[in-house]
């Protein structure tokens, strides 16, 4: 039986590029977000994780569901998949790496080789929707 890692992800696109984050001691970029804590809704977990990782506050009234993706979890055995439930949202504050995040960057479709498998699936969809360069 496959193990599923349930994650929430914030899709922030600027000039046709997707905001992506890279953790300390990791090679691949992923979409900002993370796992929910016990009792948290998707929105609560997304707001908390983005604040912890990227230092900005998502505007709760602007959070809109985008799509859910599943992919093999990077660095895990073949029985582990990651489920990314993705949302768009407006924010206030200044984007800056925090906590375990070493680097943030805006990546276009040609940069997808720098990303996790889950992020690549999301980028493929965003490209098909005309949202990524």
C-alpha cells in the first residue's frame, strides 16, 4: 500500500514565473507550503506554512483552490507519493526565505528540471493553462 504525504501548496505567479523555494541542504526547488497540523483546515495550514517559510501573510479572503496533484515523493521509497493541494492567494509583506528555506526564486517552465517531481506536475498544468512562460 502506498504511503501518501498530504501537503498544501501556495501558487504565486509573477511575470509568468512560479515562486519556488529550496530548503537548506537540498538541491531541488518546491512550491511553498507544507503539512497541516492536527485540527487545521487547508487554509489555516497554508497561511501558517507560508508565513513560516516565506515570511508573508496570505490574505484569507483571497485563497482560491486551484487543483490537486500527486507525484512520487522525492527522496522517498517508491511506495511514497506526495499529494499537493494547491491554492492561489494574495499576500502582504515582503517575500523572504525563513526557517528551513535557504533560497526562493521565480522559476519559469524551462527551469522545471530544478524542481521536485510534484512541482514539475504543477508547472506542467500551469503551462497548459497559459500561466507560466
